[in-house]
C-alpha cells in the first residue's frame, strides 16, 4: 500500500512538473527529458491543458529545441540578459554539474522553474524563452566552451566564449564604456 502511495505521489509530482513546463511553452522533447514521461503521455497532457484553460495564451512550440549559443549574442540586450540569468544559475548552484542535468530529478526541474519564473519577474520583457534558458543551463553545466567570467573592465558577470578571443569584455562595456 505504501509503495503504491509513493508511486502515485511520484506520478502526480511528475504530472505537476509537466504541466508547469507546458505553461512555459516547453517542447515535448524537453518535457520528456525533464520528467521521463513518454511522448504520447505528454501530447495527451497538452490536449488536457488546452481544454482546461482555453483562455490562456500558451502556444505549443513544435520542432527542435534551441541548440545555438549564437542566440545569446544577437544583440547587447540578449547578451546582458543571458549573463543575468547565468549569474542566477550560478548562485543557485546549477553550474558545473553536467551529470545531474542530463537526468535531472523532479526537484531540480522544479527549482529551475522557480529560477526562470524569478528571472521573468525581474525581466518581464525578456528575449530569453524557457527553452533558451534550458539550453543555457545545459551549456553552462558543462563549463567547457562557455564559462561565466568577470568582465576585465567593469567586473560584472558575463558569459565568455573560451574558444573565441573577441570580444574580450562584456556587452555593457562595449556599448557604453566606463569612464
Ligand atoms: Zn564590463
């Protein structure tokens, strides 16, 4: 009976996390990676979600999840917002833990949702979608090609491409150099 109860609780927790991810317009493959639910089950959850909340402006995004870090260098705004999000990831100890993130547990996914929701509250018009934030999380978890660094000019946090020599300072300093 106890085992059944705990399985039921786990399944319920998994569904709650999946609904939370649907609310963030996460793609099926992201939800599958984050919850371990099957693609069929997730598609059914999507249907139930939209049936239950027809007025909510949630879009179902199709196709592949973002895989390009170049997104975060599209403009100084992208760069600064990515650095702010990365600083939050570091503060909440998400960075430098690659193994845990390929098979995250539900608590970690919930903590990441908390973090992203906090970021959205601080930066409501952000250009960084949940899927982009999820991608950034996985790239920075590895800490190989991209690392968090201190800007040599303003000492602010920025994301440095370790394979690229330029630029060598943060977006804020490039657009508005300190006196
Ligand atoms: Zn700087």
